[in-house]
């Protein structure tokens, strides 16, 4: 008889199956990982292509404004 193991929250841990993953599950895993990385590359490329340097200047001015406001308030 096997011992029941519990996780840190007291829930029983189901025994791990000794079966090898099927071909369909390996294909699904690889396609999901591939889709994730394709989306990462597309988002980074789009951000690089449409980067607006003026936006970073606006963010810096807003940050400076909050810095002055914190100085005035005394926080």
C-alpha cells in the first residue's frame, strides 16, 4: 500500500503516472510554446517599430511633477 502524500495546504497529491506523454500532447506543448515565443517576438518588434521617444519625455515630466509634489507635501 502506498503512502498518501500531502502538499503544503493539506491537499492530497495524486500519484504521478508512469506513462510516457503521447504524441498529441508533445505536439500541443511544442505548438503552444512556439506560439508564445512568436507572440513575444511580434510584440517586441511592434514596440520597437512604433516607439515614440516623446512618450518617454512625457513620462519623465510626470515623474518629476510627482517628485515635486512629494517634496511640497513632505512625504
